């Protein structure tokens, strides 16, 4: 498992992160959906949906500390969303957001 996080962390270090939605921002098409953390993507990567790899960015600092694997029956896809610099509480909040607000199947994987 450590190898996955080492490689993911290298991708983030090399490409950086583009924050598209700041913590507290509403989704542009769904105003009732408010993001609990900064949310964006890693440029020059490709995720499960063909778009760039998604990230939640916390306030703890540091690199990739976990990932959320999501299954979306509506879109028929499975994706990995990286957790970058998230405290345990922030990682739990991102997971809760995906599960309860967006109604996705979610499994959290953390580097320990």
C-alpha cells in the first residue's frame, strides 16, 4: 500500500493541485451541495472517469495521506479521490460528504 501513496504523492508534487471549489463553496449546478474542504484536481493526470484525478485538500499540510474510492451507480463509474494534507477529521468529513451528500459508495484508504 505504501507504494501507491508514494507514487500518488509524486504525481501531486510534480503536477501540483488546482483547487476548483473552495471550502464552503456551492457546486455550480447544484447549489445545495456545499464542499466541506477545498476540492480540485491534479493537472496532467487521468482518473476513472477520464477527467483529471480529483483531490480534497485539507489544512494539516503534507502530501497524499489517503484516498477515497467511490462508486457512482448513476454515472456507472469508479474513481479514486486523493486526500492531500488532510487531518483524520477532515478525511472523515470528505468521506461523509461523498457518502451522505452525493450518495456515492465510498471506501477510505489511508496510509499508515
